[in-house]
């Protein structure tokens, strides 16, 4: 009989300990992206006289950027909570 070592327990990519730094890096990128997107030089690119359904394009851009940042923060917080729950589990 041959001495075989059992295969390592299968783990999904979200179970690796290196996920925490990766998610934190994503959070930092989201922060920097948010600052850049809302800076006046970038926001004024969309300062046009035209309107969509009576709403200025500048306002649409700012609201869309804000919504995207909120959505990104919500997704990242879910990932961080899942990692925290796995680390707290016995």
C-alpha cells in the first residue's frame, strides 16, 4: 500500500487569507476614484448646456458618480463582513 497524503481542503478564492489585503486595496482604489470623479476639473468636463429629460448633464453625472460610489462601498463592505465572519468562526 502506498502512503498517500490527503489532498488539501478545497477552498474557494474568497476563503484565502490574502483576500483581506485585496479587498482593502479595492477600498482604497474606490476612495481615490471617488475623489478624482468628484474633483471640479473632472466634473466640469460634463458641464454642458444640454439636458436630458430637463435635467442638466452635470447634475446627472454627479448623481451617477455618487450612486456608483455608494454601490461600490456596499459591495466592498459585504466582502469585508464575509471575511470577518470567516475569521471569527471557530
